[in-house]
C-alpha cells in the first residue's frame, strides 16, 4: 500500500510504501499430476505514525495496521 501525505492544496509532501509477498505452496500427486494447493495465509501491513512537519497538523496521527 502507499500512504500519501498531502497539504491542503493537494501537493504531495511525503509518501510511505509498504509491500507484502504472498507465497502459496501445494502438493503434487505424482500419479495423477493433480496439485492440491494449501491455503494462502493472511499478512498485515504495519501501523505507520504520521511524521511531524513544521506548520502542518495531520488529520490522522496514525494509519492503522491492515490485514489482507
């Protein structure tokens, strides 16, 4: 996810990018060649505290963690 910090006019002041990598495993039956896939586990983005910037008051002090 990308968290963007903008001023009142919409000008981008800063951005924080977070990414997750999902891996899926499975088992292949060597006789039938069929694959049985395992469940993809959820992951979470970390909480991000809004950086302090002189002259600006954020509308959110923290962007909460998010499970996907």
